[in-house]
C-alpha cells in the first residue's frame, strides 16, 4: 500500500472486522483491459506521446469534454492553464484554501500571488459572496476547486468573472464525471483541469487533462505541454535537425502512451464505476440525513456529484473517527487548508479572515465511497454511524 493509500485514520489491529473483510478508504481501480493496452504499447516500443494519447483525447471528447489535451498531471494542467490565461508575475489569482497544495503551487509557479477567498462551509467550495472582498486591480484569474467531486456554483462564479474580465480555471482534480446544470465539468469554463493520479476515481497511474471550449486556447495548451512546439507541424532540415521558432514558454508536461493505455483501459470501465459511487453517495445521503451531530454537505439541484470523496461535517469529529476506527471503518480529512503553509506568506489577519474555512476545517471528515464497497459494507457503515459515537 502506498503512503497515499493509507491516508487518514487507520483502523487498529484490534478493530472489529467489517462484513466482507477490510474496508479501504481509497480504492484504485485498474480494469483488466489496461494490461492488454499497456502490453500493446510495450510491444510497439512507442512509449512516448503517440497514438494512445491521441485516442484517449478523442474518446474524452466523445464524452462532451471540450478539446481535451492530455498531460502528465493536474498540477501541469493548472500551470499550463494559468500560463495560457496570461497569468504571470505581478498578477493575483483567487483560490480557495480547501484544496491540495498543488492548486496554490501552480499559481506560484507562474510568479503570481495567491489570494485566498473563503469557502461555504455547507459545501466546502468557494463562496461567490466572498469574491468582491478579494478582487483588486491585479486579479487575473479565479481557480475554482470542486471539493471531493461536488461542483462549485459555477453560474455565479462565471458571472462574477465575466463582469470583472477574469479567467475561470476549474481545478476539477476530484470531479471527473461530475456535471453542472446537466453539462459535463470540462465543457463549461475557459479552462478545466483534471487529475488522473494514482488514488483518483479515474486513474492513468499519473496524468491529467486540460479542457478548453476555445480551440485556439486548446491548441496553445497543446503546444505548451511540449516546450511550445507544435508537434504536428515540426519541419526538419536535411540533417534531421528540427527547425524551431518557439514563441512561448513551454514545458515537458505531455502524457505518454503508457499512461494513456492505462487511462483508455479504465475509461471503458468508468461509467458503471461512477454510477456505483453515485449510488452509494445517494444511499449515505438518505440514511445519514437525520443523524444527530452530523451534517451532510448541501447538494445543489444543479450539481451532479462525482463522489471522489463523501465528506460530512461532524461536531465531535474525534469521537466519530474513533468509533468508526474501532469498527474497522477508515475515515480521513484528506486535505487540510493550504493557506497556512508559510510558502504562501499569509499574515495571521489574512488567515483569520476566512470563517467558512475555519468551520469546515474543524468539522469535515470523509467516509469511504468507492466502488469496491459491497452493499453489505455500506449498510454496515451506515449502521455503525447511526448507532452514535
Ligand atoms: C484539488 C487538487 N488539485 C490538484 C491536484 C494535483 O493533481 P496531480 O497529482 O494530478 O498533479 C490534486 C491532487 O490530489 C488535488 O487534490
């Protein structure tokens, strides 16, 4: 088990064994087809960016995602999106603290400053009401995170951004398969960034994608993922040397065919897996809605949740976690607020200006929600929670 897989409060050896055996917090699904496709790539010896990457992008676009560009991580996707949005030194980017540190690091990598806006403790997502307090004449972009796969209120955020000429970049690392207002996340904002990292609900081992409705921005991202070079148009001199005239900063951020083979193998199997997560999520919501001391996150009728995480708010979190651990049910906060990291240079006053984040930080905890859970195990988890802590 990798350190990432052991995230959260582990269950002790003396814990009660749940029905059907050990319950894991995360479950990495690798479809059998991945093995065939990886073997095909290895046999071909074309292990760099090639036909598998192109096929993966083509298949993603048939799902309604806008001009998908496959990259080697969501961190790379965020960095490329910020660069393509023109973010650079002297600019400010608004983002929520309720995320993984990668979101903030991508902003810092452009030379821009991170400005943290408050979240709504009822969802864990950026609170649009707080945006007017955070904007200055230096603001260039807003990065929106869909915590755990629950879409943030995109209508209001996009409306605010449009009124102030800001670019919206969705950090959809948790939200592959989610929808907002019936539209797939990845088809709405100027930039959407996905993560296909090892413990996500859809994995390539490591990987990511940027989706852009504007084909020119997508083409720019595509160039920048490989040193700013348009691979389809590269010409060579008669000695085989590339004739380059690179005009923009590019990096080595492309996906390779081995990762794309894993992604493609998993893509076929993804719809039923997502459905199972959504079924378990709906089941928890039904059965845990009236449990004293526990609050469900608010689910807008416009939001279709991807359920990478099932996060709840619990007043006596320590008691809750302990009770579940004793019964063999792992839990985790997954991420703590990122703005407290000294790298972001926030003053105590700035840290204190986020009451929604403070509440969420003290109460949030996630339950296992993946598709390896049996019905019996879900029923068991619900029963353990309903018996109190
Ligand atoms: C919200 C969020 N953004 C970005 C990332 C970075 O993703 P990657 O590991 O694919 O770079 C993660 C990773 O877990 C994440 O949770």
